[in-house]
């Protein structure tokens, strides 16, 4: 058995930070629904090596909202999505959001009809430039005024 080499404090700190980043990402992934498209750990680590920390009160609010949603994933879905996108990620005024099955004139303009499958793909939300009205046709001068 060879003697163990001493690890520099910088290398040890980097390893601890990487392990902490993986733990943070895993905790975040545990809060996401994995039916349909989802992110994997390698993708998350490549895009965000370290997540920003949440303040204690906001972390408690996040866990409480998640628990509410898990109690009834159908009824609580809209509130969960609106909380995560609107408050937690700070989209607020940039979030065009459909409540339940209600009509949303702006979002309804973005429905994609797929004739060969006799179905429609209907967005539940869109990230838009704050102040943009999705119900109004964007002019040709500003093709990037909205996106889904």
C-alpha cells in the first residue's frame, strides 16, 4: 500500500465545492417532475456549476409550495409553476401564464395544430418582453418581442 499523498487545501476546497454543487443540483432535481423533458445532472453541472444559494425564508417557502403541489399535483400545478417561474426565477411581468383550462388570447395565438396527429400543442406560459401584449400581432420590425 502506497503512502497517501497530502492534498493541497485549494484542491480539497475545489472538491468540496464540486460535491456541494452536485448536492445542490440533486436537491433541485428532486423538486422537478421528471415525466416528459427533464434535465440530467451532467447538463445542470455544465450549465450551472454552482447554484445560487436561497435565503433561509425563501428556501422554506419553496419547500412548503412544493409540498402543497405534491399533495395534489393536478390542482396545485398552476400555483407551483407560477411560483417557480414568477417569484423564484423573477419572471414576474415577463410571464404570460394561463390559469387552468381558461382561454388566454395571447397564448392561444401560439397554439400549434399538428394535423397528421389530429392534435394541438397549447402553451401554458410564455416568457415575453415586459409590457408585450401577446394578443397583438408583433410587428415585423421586432420579431424577438416574444418567445415560448
